[in-house]
C-alpha cells in the first residue's frame, strides 16, 4: 500500500472506485466487446469517464457526449479522445474516441 498525494479530499478520492464499479457493471450487463460502439452520455463526468476508459480497454469504439466547452479537458484526461471535425464545425456537443 502507498500514500496518495493529491489535492482531492478523501471523500473525492473515494468516489473513483464507485464510478469504475458502476461503469464496469454497465459494460458487463451490456456484454460490450470489440464489435460494439458504446455511446457515453455525460462523458466528462465520473462514471462517464470511467465508462469510456473501460470500454476502450474492451476494444469498443467509444463516442462520448460532452459540451463543447469540455472537449479540450476531456481529451486531455482521456488519452485518444478528440473532437470530431463535424463537432468542431457544427458545435455539436460531442467528441469521439477509438
């Protein structure tokens, strides 16, 4: 066991396991795999971020919905996420990752 140095509170850090457990349960229930496209609403939130990461690990194509204002932050947090050209042109609130 190690020490976690973070600006987050203990309560905030404790939510990570909840988010990932919820996301994992959703993927198991849906039987998501590499043949699937997974649409994640609120992709910039806790469960949404976890769902995107876990679905990518399963090899699925992932489309995450987020407001345009959150695209850049979402791309930084989630490796490989990028706004699609159509989202940039039309200001649609979504980004895609593969």
